[in-house]
């Protein structure tokens, strides 16, 4: 082969390989798109509750809580609980009595939820409705008792409860990576896989 043919062949191979390699080794950043996500939290909990104007001995509360929590922290769900009154009576059968059976709707953020609900008070044999707020490990609110045995002002029963409900963990946002036409996503970057 003459020198002229060698140079022509080398130029052709060099041009082809440069174009081919440019396609494979010229990555561009992928476009990322984020979107919200949510998770469901189901949990049992326990607490000690004091009601203003009633015994200094706390009620024992056991409950179940369901919440849907989004990646932005928005939280909503429901709560069902039962309270047990510790009476201090000498008769063993009367030491603990059923208190309020309560159902609540909750809405707010991962660290604070407003609640509205109601139920039946077994100790007073009557219905009640209430509003409350749940923060990390504390719940405070007021119930209105429909028993009719007390005046309207005495029917409002403020309470505070310390419980095992903390701050909800928020899920991570969904991240989607995408590439332009003729590019493939490889190890988080877009690579042109079309020769030339």
C-alpha cells in the first residue's frame, strides 16, 4: 500500500470512530421530575388522660389510629379509642370501669392534627361530641356531654392526654429521570446511543 492509501484509510477510520465515540461518550444530564407520594400509617397507641373537674387519677386510654401522610406532610385519617376509669373502689370488680368509646376524624400536618368526633360515655350513660388537637405525644381538647344531667356550662369537659403518638414520618417524593429522543438513561445520565 502506498502512503497515500494509508493516510486515506486512517482518516476514514478516525472519522468513523470519532463520530461513533462522540455518540457514546458525550453524556448529558437527565431531566428529573418530582411528584408527591403518600404512605398509610396504622398504629395502636396508649395514653393517660385527665379531665378537668374529675378525678386526679388518670383514665387509661387504648386506641387505634389510621393516617394517610403525603410527602409534603399533609395528614388525614381516623382514630378509635376506649378509655378506662380507675375508680379506686375496694371491690375488685369496680376498680376499673369503661369510660368513653370515641371515634374521630383527623386532618392536619405530620406534626399537628385537628380532630373532631364523638361517641358514648359508658360511665355517664350518654352521648358526647368533641374537638381536639394532637401534637407530638400530647392531645388536648374539649368534649360536650349530651347527658342532660348538668347545666350547659358544666357539660363542657376540657381534657389533656399524654400518649404514644409522635410525629409521622413523611415519605420521600417520587423522582423520575428522563432523556431526550435517541438518548438512553445509563447510570443516571443520558447517553446518545445512535452512531453518527
